[in-house]
C-alpha cells in the first residue's frame, strides 16, 4: 500500500469535506473557435467526476476555467453555491495535480509541499509538522530533501498530490495525472488516489482521454465532444447505454452494423442487417437506415445457423488473458470483433461460423449519421 | 537474402565505427581551437605578464618598479574602483530595464517573441562606434534630451550629460543590453508556464511567483548576462573615451595612453593585468551569486 490511512481526526482533514462544484452555462471562445459551449455540470461533494473526450473537446479548458487560468465569456462557476468567477487563481483554493506534475525544480520535496502553506502565510511552527504529516501520508518522508529531478515518475506524482492537498483545497483537479506513468504503476496510483480521495472525502475532477482510467477512477463520467457534454452518467450507464453514436464509439470497443429498421411496436424493434438477417430487439427507433452498435462481448459464435444468426468468416484471434478477441467478417464485408472464451473449441482462421447476439444483450440502435460525421 | 545479409553485417560495421571515432573525439576535434588559443591568447598573456616585470620603460632590466608605482599610488586604485563601479552600474541599469522586458518576452506568444527578440538584438546589428556617436547626438548640449528638457521647461540650463558618468552609464545600458538579454531570454523561454499556474493555484501572489519561482529559475541566465555586461562595459574603450571624454579616466583608457602615447609598455602591461584580475574577481563573485540563487538546482 502506497498511502497510509490517516486517522479521521477533526481539524484540517475535516474541512476538506462537503464541497460542491456547479458549472452553469459556461462558454469559452478562442477567436472563432468555441472551446466550451454552454456547459452545465454539477459535481457532488465527495464525488470523482471524469471529463473524458478526445483532444480539443474542451475538457482541459473546463478544468482551466474552474482553476481560474481561463476567463469564461459566459456562465458561472460556483463552489458550495458561491460564485468564484471574480477570484484570481491564487484565491480560489483549488488544488491541481498537473500532467507533468509541475514540481518546482529548484526546491526540495519538502519545500514543494510547504510552498502553498508559506504562500498562505501559515506560521512557521505549523508548516513543519503539516509538511511532515503530508509526506508521511504519501510515504515520502525519507525523500523530503531530494529535488524533484532525483525522483521517479510515481514519486513525483505523490509529491504533486501532497503539495496540492497541503492547501486543503475545496476541489481537487487532476489534469491527465496518470498519462506519464507506465502501465503497472498507473493502476497502483489510480487505486491509491481513489483511496485517498475517499478517506478525505475530496471532491475531484479528473481530466483524461483514457477511457479505462475514467472507468476505474470516476464515480461519474462526462463524455465531452466539441465543447459540449455529450453524456453524463456512471461508468456502467455510459458503457451499457450510450446515448449517442459518438459515446458508443469512444467508450470501449464497438462493432457498427449497418441495418434497416423495418418497424417498431410494443417496445420491440424489427430490423434487417446488411446480409438480410432479421433481428428483433427491445427498444425504439424510427424506421429507416440505422446503425446497430454491438459490444464484442454481446456476440456469440454458434456452429449451426438459426434465427437471428448470421454467417461470418473467422479471422485472427488475439488472446487477451482469460478470453480472446476474435476478428470476423460478415458476408457483405462488414468487419466484426467479438470475444470468445480462450479455452473453448479453438476455431481456425478462415473457418465459417454463425454469429448471434448473446442472451440478454441489449445493443444500442442509432439513426445512420451523415457521411461527414464520425 | 541480400537484405538479411546486410542486416547481419550492419551491427558489426556499426560497432567498428565508434571505436575509430572515439579515438578522434573530443580532444582531437578541439585541437585546432586549442592550439589557436595557446598561440594567440595564452602566449601573449604570458608575454604581457613578463613585460610588466621590466623595471624601466625601455625594457632593459627586470624589477618590480612598475608594480610598485601602480600599487603605491592612490590615483591608480581610484581608477580601478571607478572602472569596476562603472561596470556594476551598467549591470544594475541593464538588469532593471532588461528583466521586465524578459518577463514580457516569457509571457508573449511565439509570434511576439520573435518580434521582441529582434528588438533585443537590433543594437548588435549596428557598430559600437555608430551607436556611441548616436548617443553624442542624443546627450549633447543641443541634443534630443536637452531640447526636450528645455522645451518642457523642466530646466533653465541644458543638462550636462556628455562627459559625465551618468551619460556614460545611460549609453552603456543601451549598448550592452543585448548581452544581458540574449542569455536571459533563452532561459526565460524555457520556464514551464505550468510552474506559474501551479504557484498561483497554491495561493501565491504574482509577486511571490516572481521572486520564488521565476527569479530562481532565471538566475543562471541572468548571471550569465550580468557577467557579459560587466566584462564588456568595464572594457568598453570606445564608449568610455568618446562619451566619458578625457575627464573620466578608466583603466582601458589609461592602458591605451601608457602604451600608445607615453610608450611605457611595462606600466601599460601592469595596468592591463590589474584590469584583468579585478574584472575576473568581480565576475567570479557574480557567477557564484547566480549559482546560489539558482539553489544548485540545475546540475
């Protein structure tokens, strides 16, 4: 365990609890480019919310506006219901862990952590014990006199975290904090940051373009695109019930099967795939061309044909731990990816099989987009 | 098949090449410059030291007469002090004007940075002689400054700026400014802007950020710039003679006078060594201060 639990004592830690963040109609423009377009967002006290999206979607601009580095053109930012729009960054008490950690290279670990306390004019007698306590919390006590340049990436991140927590921030902003860590360390740090955030009851916003990171760390995810929030929900909601084709494609692996909706009645939709296979699914959709988005684990291979099954030619199988990702191709050429148990019957490349939906699978159906859309 | 053969052969060839190259670098490559330095810098310097130990100006016998004459006369000490003070004043003036310019440069967009860099190096595109004579036009009795001061009624009499140390420091500030700015701007541009964001987010005022983050990180560049300005303005023979005139005596003018007018080479050599030693001593102090301010962080 990288972090030691801190006793839930009254005092500094207690004041971290219970801060809410509200963003109302926030708009930011850079010249002709709209970085944020009337964004509304409410983050509950003690919640980790991930802003997830491709580069240029506005997630970093939203973070920088909350921190006060970017001045919005419209809308408001409220912490605990009070507008902070007129406060400069140094009076907002928003803690930030930067992507490259932005540690002061000319100061020791302890001086970095003490920086915010000194800036706030804390008495010297209080700074020493507080820095020791924070370094103990991130288990960096023995390295207190090192320079940031002498630390590993994971250690630097823990210094950055201790430095941000030193000022007892009302909101903790994490700007792609795991991007510079290697894979195994990344998972450790994700778990530990999450644990620390729970212990302290911190409200945190995590900016990331990595869906796995958002899924594992966040309580809720806001998927952003072109300056807007495309969908806001829990990781499970976002994964299982994507509200748009963009969200379906951005989160997880998705197969897109072109189809024609032939009719809908009683909460069931009848549709026909490109190769003529007829399917009936729960849901609603207007008749016409549509796209069926199916997760790899929602598809099953069968030896024999049957209703709702369509023939596929099998491609490569990539073993990934307990299961394999299998590539397959429909008769009309549409490429598919599906998961199959690695220990089951090993099928050969080029073999033919019949593919159907797994029992209980509820793939999402979207009207077919304009050609220039994603 | 031939591709595979080439691949197999490549590592062997690559392994052989560095072995040959390593024997050449770096001493071999530095040898031409090193020999040139030895022949045209170290050797003359040793000759200069030797010449200063001639007792008489016709250089017929050895003795410490010239050194005794230089060190025992208070006037010479005053010239040394004036020269060093002139350098320090130039350093202070260029820093006070140049550092805010460097802050502006740091925050500017890449396009404006190019414009500001051009402005900073522009004085270097003109010869020192031309710049010095331009300052005569500006600072003279009938010059631009005095016309302005008299026109605005700020003074009844024209200010005396030429042949004063104030006028000399003003013109040296402009003439030496690029030497301060070039190293300073390159260091400034390398400061990660996120460090300033981090400082602000931790509650630091802009002034605290300036003194606790920007200044320490810029210290190596600032120290390098100050060194260059100091070394250059203490030895700025042309500006010192043309703007300072005959009333203000600095070591370079004294050396020139002894060597070329009085033809006392031993004494000129003594003064030259005094200039070299005193300027080097101050430079060592500035360099040390720069390292301390940077907190030994950049090693």
